[in-house]
C-alpha cells in the first residue's frame, strides 16, 4: 500500500543520505506589542508561512532568483526520482533542461488561469510537477506505484520533495502551545492561508517537533480551513475572504468574532479588516513581515493588535 504524504515525509526525515536546507536564524523586528484584550472572539485564523512556520526567504517560493538554489533543488529531485534517463538529451546539465521546462510550465499556469478581475490566481505546484512527469512518461518514465501511489499521489510527493530541497523551515516559537491553548479554551482555530497541497504536512511536521500532537480534530476546526490552492486564488483576492467568512457563518460565527493573525498588512490584514474581521499583526519574523510604519498608523489599515510572539494571543483573548 502506498505511503501517505505524512508517512512519506517522515520516511524522508529519517534518511541519513539527504541534506536539507535549514531556515536562517529567526530575527524579530523592533516592535512594541499591543495586547489589550479583545472581547467576543470565538475563532482565530492563521496564515502559515511566516506566521506558524519560519521559512527561508519569508514565504513559500516556486522559483528562486538565486540560480544555485534552483540548481540544487532540481538536481536533488532529478536524482531522487531517477528522471534523467527519460529526459531529452540536450547539451547542458540535467537540471538546466528541467529548469527550462519547469519555468515554462510555471509561466503557463500564471497566464492561463481564469479568475475574476482583481483576483490573484494561485499556482498549484503539484499540478505543475504532474505535467512534468507526464512529459517524462512519454519517454518511458515509470515510478513505483506500490510505494508512491497513483500519478496524483506521486506528483504530490515530488512537489513536496522539491520544495523541501528549495527552502528550509521550522515552527515559530510557541506555535504548538498556542494552538493547543486556544483550542482548549474553546476557540475555533483554522488555517486561512496562501498554501499548497503539502502545506498541512509542513504545519504538522513543524508542530510535532515542539511536542506531542493531539488529534487533528482537537487542534483545528478543519471545515473552516480556507487554503488558496483549493480555491484557485491567493491573497488579497476578495473571494478568498468571502469563502472563509461563509464557512464560519455555517457555524453561526460572524466576521466580528474572528481574529486573523498574519504578517502582511496591505495584501492580507487590511483586506480582512474591510470585511469586518479583527486582525493581529505578527511581528515575529523580519523575513516575512510586510508592514510599514505608515500602514500601522493608518486608521483604515492598522491591525487591531500587534504581537511579537504567538503566545501573546492568550493574553489578548484572556
């Protein structure tokens, strides 16, 4: 029976023949927390990259401007999945040919997706790798279905491996303790994030490094998750916020009862604020925070609260 992505990720982590990138040292911006209690909050949503997870470069990348980073990640992926024998024999290193193919498909996804005017389309890394694999299959490429599963399952694992080879990540301090405490207090906790099909595995693996994970249903209200890859659009697309609000309204929770935690004002927290959602700027990671002094002071943009450590949410919601 094929491994789940979680099982596959655990298997990779236990191998001693692979070297993974690590996230740089966490640098906290200079900021003064504003922790005045917020009344009437029954649900808390979180962005993922830069908020629950500290990641190299501050956010999840599909392509990196440093070619060496792409070279290493693609070279590892080609070797791991034995792709070279089914690739076209063109001059240059295998990774160079794969990079050209990868970037062409990435551009195709960016320009071909049809979304309403003003919306920002999301890239699906798994679909991108699936297209690359299908091209290889035309040159007699095969993979072990008993281990990796179907084409869709295999594409998911390849995408996970590539991104793990491109960017290092680790959980933010107090992430698991904070989520557990909020859930224990009866708050509905959900992910509202720009994300990929492997993002939840990123989150769970990160949290599990901080302690024993409770059952997923005890940690999160999964029916309220709103993840960009599922919806086809990413922040700051208004429809993404509308869908998140609709899911909470199914539980009789209004926007005013939701606190959204993130690191970007202009294309996340400010949009949430326009929909009546309460907001908390997480100033805990210089790499991911996008918030100017002018935005923090602007009455139309400024977040309701500012935290420098996730654990401070307990004080705000006490």
